[in-house]
C-alpha cells in the first residue's frame, strides 16, 4: 500500500464538510451524475432539453448589460450557431472565449431569445485534434472551494491505494448474483466507455446494486447486533401468574380481538424471559393498544415489579391514567400520576410513593423520568406513541442519564464510520436501561414501545430491525366506517349546519384548527383557535362549545377534555393537541380546518378520533384554495383510503422515508445509496443474509461491519 499523500488542512476541512473523515470514506463518495465528454454532437443536431458536448469557433463575444450584465458568445460550427450565455464571469473567461478560438462546451441546451443556447456551459479551449474523453466524467457532490478535479484526484488515489477486497465470500456473491465490490466501486468512479450515463444515474446498474446491498446489509447487521447485545442483558423473568390479568379480562365489557390476543401472547411470553423485552407494538389508531399495555403492566405487577407508563403529551398520559385507574382500581391497584405540571409537593409525594415501592404503577409524561424519581423495583417500561418523543427529549434523557444513575437513560451507542452513523443509532427506538435498586444485580426493565404511526412493511423492516415487532392488524368489531368528505371553505356555513344537526341529535363533534408552520406558529395557531371558537360559538348559539389548545394550563385543559368526555360540551374546538390518543366514543363528527396544510399521518390520526362508537361517523376535510399539487395528492389519498398502512405506503411514495419519519429521527433517511421505496427487494435480501451471516459466518459479518461502520484506522492524515 502506498503511503497517502499529505492533504492540505484547508482541503481536509472541506472534505469534512462532505462527511469524508477517513481516506476510505473517499471510496464511497460516489458520483451524483456523469458528464458525457466521450463524443461531440453537431450544433445543427441539438434539441432543447438535452445535455450535450459541442465544438466550434467563437464568432462573436460581447458583454451585454440588459436585462442584466452577461457575457454572450456565439459558437459557430459550419453554418450552425449556438449562443453561450454567462451571467457571472471572470475576465479570464472572457479572454478564453475570444473570437477565433476553438472551444469545446458541455451543458444543457435550452430555447433562448436568440434561438438555442447554453447557460454557463463548461468550456475549454481545444485544438481540432484534442482527443475526446474515453469514459464518462464523474461529477461528485462537493462543497464551495473544492473543485471537481481536486476531488476526483483524491478519490482516484484512494482507489489505487486502498485494497478493495470483498467482504463477502464468492459463493454468496454467486448465489445472490452480486457483482464484486472492488469492480463495482471502480466502475462507478470510472465507468468503462460502453456504459451510458443514464443507466448509472438511474442507479439500476449491477454496480449500484452491489453498493446498495452492502449498505443495507451493514444496516441490518448493525441493528441485529444491537438487538443481540441487548438481549444478553439480564431482566427479571416476569412469569404469567394469570391472577390479575385474568381478573381484568373477566371484567372487560368486550373480548379481545384475535389480533389483540396474538400480540398479548407474544408480549406475555417475552416478559417471562430473563432478558429484557425489546418489543414494538404497532397498531392503527383505535386498534386497542391500551388494553394490551394494561395487561402487560399487570403481568409485571403480579410478579411484584413496578411499571412506568410514559406518554408524550399530558393529555394522552392523563387519558391513560384515567383509563387504567378505571380498569385497575377494582383489582386493588392504584396508579400514581406524575407530570411536569404537578405542584412540587404533589410531585414529591408521587416520587415518594414510587421510591418506597408503595405503588407499582406510575403513569405520566417524560417528567416521570426527569424528576428525581427513583424506582424501587422497576420491571417494565411502556412508552406510548414512542415516535412522538423528539430527538431533543431523547437526548435530554440520555444526557441526564450520564449524571444520574437513577434515571432512565438510553444507552449511548457506538458511532459508526463511513457516514452511516445513523444506521447504528436509529433514534426512533429509544431504549431505556435502568439499573434496579436493591437487588445488587444490574437488572434492566423490559420495554414495550407502542406506535399508531402505521409504517409500511419495508420501512418497518429497515427502521425497526433492532426490535421485535407485534402488529395489531384488525380493529375491534362494531365500528361503523368513517365517511370522509372534501369540502371547499367556500361552503363553511353548510358545515356549521351539519355540526348543529349532529349535536342536536345528541352526537358530539371536533373542530380542528389549522396548523401553522411559521416561526410564531404558537401565537398564530392560538389566535386562530380563539377566533374559530368565537365564530362557532356565535354561529351555533344553542351548543356548548369548548376550546382546547396547547397553551391552556394543564388543569384547564384537563377540565375541558373531561367536560367533552362527559358530554357537557358538544363541540370541541381544538388545535392539533387532540391528535393523539383522545378517546370519546360519542364523538362522531370531525371537521378539519385547512386540511390542505396537514400531513397524511396527521390527517389519519385526527380522523381516527371519530368512528369509535356505533354511530356512523363523518370526517369533513375543509380546504382552502389554492391547494398545492402535493396537498391535492394528500387529500386524494386520505379521501380514498381508510387503512393506515395503505396511507403510510402512499405517503412513503409521496415524500420519501426521511420526511415520513421525520428526517432527523430516521436512520433510514440517512441511507446514502439505497432507497427503500425502490430497493425493497434488495432490503429483503439483505435482511435475510444478515441473519444467515450472523448465524453461520460471524467473521464475514464482522468484516462487513468493519468496512461500513468502523473505518477509524485509515486516517486521511498519517
Ligand atoms: P389505540 O390503539 O389507538 O390506543 P385504544 O386502546 O384507545 O386504541 O382503543 C380504542 C377504543 O377501543 C377504546 O375505547 C377501547 O376501550 C376500545 N377497545 C379496545 N379493544 C376492544 C375490543 N377488543 N373490543 C371492543 N372495543 C375495544
Ligand atoms: Mg392509544
């Protein structure tokens, strides 16, 4: 191996900006596109819209000042002419393009004022016998001040210096019809003359397939390894005693659906193990996850262990508290409530009951873990709507964990190399570890994560590969399907009438106010909600209209929600605070104002607030023109579909995985090469092979992870 040439510090800094920290990172800095300088197109054969390389003689060159200062040249080839236009130019360029010079220009052709033209083509002076390039010219993603040729040279050097041995055995490559790793990299950086730019840019070429496979395999391996590592930890084995759980089931006014029974069996079996459960419970809005969580809690409690049940918002946490209280009090279990809005004295009292072991069930917001709460004997942590916990909150938890051994802290995970850090830190799966007190042993609690964000299977496979997943795939019986209507805001008054009619018939309705995304969002949103509340109160004087928004003091918010739940309020005007978890079966009408502003997941969640009782439910999506193309596509999808998984699938097509899961939160979004919308088959393959390798060829798995995740040894500067 040749010793690498010294790279100047200024260049190193630029490379760092591109995420290139080690020499090997250069190898995977793959071209964005290619320029085809392998042949010339006659100027007479050009068409608008194509990118082409042409050659001719400058016949005219002048600086024009209107409409703005620009350099205009005419390039002549025989009788044909092409305009070259430069809006920013240096004197040196002007000199290069002097009349009489022979120029080779490459750029996109478009129709301009004087006929066909190229704006800012790449130009160079040539002779008639200057040879053409033999292969496509790679164009790399770069940053200001780092020119393509410099980057290209660095990459070519790295390609020569670093041995590109394959991490995968030949037999496996053959079986999977995969190309050699080194060949693939060399081809992408330096395509042979027979390859067209379009097959490379479409990323469908066998070389691309190999790189994508490797990336996905590394992702799957790293997540499976994390899963394995965690599953070696010790947790209390919470065997089903079938006392409390059976008692609760006997008291329920309904029986569990088949899907609920299935996931409950899975969870119950996990809890009985002496290793921490790492399970995600996925189920559409209204599919009945809460009762499953309650059963899990009871299995821990009947073994004498404590349970922490955490929800992202106060409203949701309180709903859980009230629901579980209702279910569990008759069994002699009194949950304790802990949230940030409690008075200091109440908080201390709650914390005292938790640390003394006086209570076995604590329900609350993340304050449950921010307050200096010491659990006596924690056996199970349940996190509802886990995707709602922002990165910030999770980081806060982690940082707090560093100083206080008594709080819940997600384990810090190793940082990965080669720019795929996120792959090994899927932020969406906050794993909470906690040393238990008293026992001496370092026990960890079991973890049950719940989510109503239906995500497509491919995304789940990729995103949650480090979790076991249980899915509730049916809704409880007796639900009448929700009818969805799209109504223009011009017909707002008619919607008022519908609300009036429904409420006078004894039903209840939600009116959700628009979401605003500017910097002063909270203020505007609040103002909006207040005005809408006023407008509706005036238009519907015979109804009791309530208002709930994020700025209400928690006690007032709770009072409004309670009044709505009891039926004292017939119409609830709300900001999106009701998005998650509100459960009022008598509410059968949902109006969503400015539905065109909302995302699909949000619309689906909001709509899921109705259709919980026997009455036929209606969801009115009020939209205001102009509606963007994207918004129109969203409204069409929500109008035509009720199945959350189908909606999520379409959302994925519409927006891509990063947006869908929140770019910052998504490990998948950070995949650099693979696109799980298009590469589902590769992902499937990688997933299967990851398990095979870990089982049969652990050394191969290790080598592969090493290449993709841990290039720490091969520094740019030696
Ligand atoms: P989510 O999965 O959205 O959290 P919930 O747990 O809030 O759903 O359940 C929605 C509603 O369905 C609740 O009123 C709950 O009591 C009810 N429910 C749950 N399971 C069943 C069932 N098997 N049969 C009838 N109703 C059920
Ligand atoms: Mg819920």
